[in-house]
């Protein structure tokens, strides 16, 4: 019983951490920040991808 509750709790936390946290361009500009992209390496595929970020 305790093992199944612990397993459920850990799996919920794991999948919550994998959610998409991308911010939209409008949200970024409304906060007075600049919206630009960086080229970053995706470790799973081994390819470079463009990732959009807000900077001051």
C-alpha cells in the first residue's frame, strides 16, 4: 500500500516537471522584455533547435 502511494506521488511529480513552459511573445513584450531565440542542443536527438527566451 505504501509503495503504491509513493510510486504514484513520484510519477505525478515527474510528469509535472515535463510540462511545456514556453512563454508567448505578447507576454514577454508586455513585461517590457525582449523576445529572442537561442540555438541550443537537444540532448535526446543530438540536433540543434531554436529556443525562444525573454531577456532584459
